[in-house]
C-alpha cells in the first residue's frame, strides 16, 4: 500500500450541489479499494493563469492509501468528467528518512569547529593558508615573511576599511 | 619573488568574497517542501516566474531539487504561474 495525494480542479461554473456530487463520486472510487486519509477543500481560488478561459477553480485534495490501481482509476474518471480542469497525482515519499539520519550524524560530528572555520574564512585571511605552506617549505624565510605579514596585516586593515566603501559605491 | 606574489594577492583581495548564504530550509530542518505551500514557494520565484537559481537564494542542492519539483507541481495546478509579465 502506498500513500498518494491527488489534487484536482473543478470548473467554477458548476453549482454547489454539482461540485459536491463530483467530489463524493471521486471519494467513493478511493474508498472502494483504499483508505481515504484526508480530504481537503480549498474552495474557489484564483488561478495563476487561465485554464479553459476560467480565471478561478474549485480546489480539492485527496490524501489516501491504496494500491496503484486506484490512482489510475481516478485519473480515468477525471478524463471522462468535463468539469475537471486539471488533476495531479503524486506519490508520498517515506524512504527519505535514511538520508536525514545520515546527515544529522555528520552534522553532529562536525559540530562547532566547522562554524569556526566559516567565521575565519569570512574575515578573509585566505592568504594565510598559502603562507602556512610557505613556512613548511622554507622555515627561515618564513620568519622574515611573518614580519612582513605583520606589516601587511596593517595594510590589510586599511584596505578592508577602504574597500567596502568602494563596493557600496559600485552597488549604487 | 615574494613581492610579486604579494601584489597578486592584494589584487585578488579586491574581489570580496560574497556573504556566505545559508540554506533556509536546512536552518529550519525542513524535510519536505510541499507544493501546496504557495507562500513559501513564492519567495523562490523571480519576477518573471522563473525558479530562483541557487547562487541567488543560497539553497543547498538537496533542497533546491525538492524546491524545483514543488514549484513545477504547483505550476501544473495553477497555483504558480509558468511565466509572468
């Protein structure tokens, strides 16, 4: 047994009784072979675009559990009924819980350190990583580089202070 | 040598990294994106009715996939426009 959700639009020029009749007919089709879990009616609602020159339609949603034959039967009926403007059947998913669990575990493992990384990256000292690599290669030069770096950092501050303004100007 | 590298770097620093966007669905731990929830879907379509790209909305790939199917379903039921002018 699979869970399906079928939505259909009934033409707005029908009277209340006629609409009621169509809905109950369709509900019976479902009930015969499956279990109707929920029936949702939105009533007359404006369409985002005209369908068969109608600007609004009556929205109905069925949520049910049944064999695959039922949605086929429903759709066959929909095609026969002229008052149905549109219909859509989807299968409700149940297996995706797997993915979520895996992901949650991963997130927990990463936890805080990840967020810290993000913070440092946001401050934009991407150059530091390269500098770290340099240090490994040439330890002596690195010391000199560090001194320079210290000087450079001051420059950076200046740059960073001035650049945002430039950026704002560009955006304007 | 070191000088050259440095100048290159400072040049590249002019391009500021964009603000890190976080997927709003992940933040709220949303599992399903329902096609009936038009209010939420509307935030992810552009003026002309197009689905907003990931680089704009910052949605993660998993939720972007969900989102696009939800929007397409909503379009079939005329809850959302295929195109708007």
